[in-house]
């Protein structure tokens, strides 16, 4: 599955104190939030998720098949790639 998302004029914030994010995840999410807030027009996100058809056997939802976890991981990696590319272009 190819996922193409265009985020238009978005703003993001990370709470100072939260129990939902670990210390490491909190540190990793901050560059992504800064990247989101630095873009004025739109942010394109392009990623691909590949799963075997057998992984959907017996699944009723995308959570049961693990598709949601895969989508989250691939979207995060697409953001991380865009940030690295953006930093390389601005230097």
C-alpha cells in the first residue's frame, strides 16, 4: 500500500509533562514538531507499507492485523527522512 498524505498549514506542540511519551520518544518527537512548525505551505508524506495477505487472516480491524502499527512506523520514518533531507538542503 502506498500512502500519500498532504498536511496543509498544520501546527504541532509537545506537552512539557506527559506520561504517554517516554523520555526517549519525547526527545525524538521534538525535531519532527519543529519541522512541522517551520513549514508554511504543506508537508507531503509518502511511504509504502508491505504486508503479506496471510497477516490479515482472522483480523477484523486494522489493529488486529498490525497494519496500524506498520502505518505509524512508516509515517514516522517518512517524517524522519524529510527532516534529514530538509536539514541537508538548508546547510
